């Protein structure tokens, strides 16, 4: 019989949520925004995809906050968090998490907020830089997480 501990459950939930969030962020930056910019998506499809991404970008930070806080509380003393290389990586992840949380929500609003006024192609052009930044931050978050 396999016993799954709370610590293992939190770690699994944290990694799965972070991976899905980061992957979808890169998907939006690499495929959805360029597709919309090139006229391959109509306003309804763009709103739906971005709306689903926006929901994930609101829920994933909450899940990763709860699970990450639990893992830090179980695995690090204050000194270890502040004065060790692993602690530095954890603090770096927290900073990247904060940036990704803000940039993904800003990007979603920028992409769909003005579609009716300026059109899908122009809205996607205007949202390209924030989504590209979000994609880079998401990949950096996965990289730092991999070092841990």
C-alpha cells in the first residue's frame, strides 16, 4: 500500500500547477498572440482563450502560494532561507512568482480590453511585449525550480 503524505501532496500539486501555468503562459506568448496578430483568430476565439488563461493566472498563483508556503515552512529555517544558496533560489522563485502573477494578469487585460475598438491584430501587437516578458519569466521560474 502506498501512503501519500501531506508533504508529497503539496509538492505534487505545486509542481503540476506551476508547470501548467508556465506552459500555458509560453503557449499564449508563442502561439496565441502571434496567431491573433496575424489575423488567424477572431475576437470570440481570442476572448475565450485569453479568458481561460486569465482564470488560470488567477488560480495558479493562489495554489502555488499555499503549497509553496507550506513547503518553505517545512523545509527552511529563517537562516537557511536567507543565508544558503537553496534559500536564495527559493527567494528568487518568490520574486519571479510575484512578477509572473502581475504580468500574466496585465497581459490578459491588455489583449482583450480593447479588441472591439482597435481590432484583434492591433490588440495582439500591443500585447506582444507583455506576453513575451511573461513567457521569459515563466521559463526562468521553471529553470530556478529545476535547480532546487
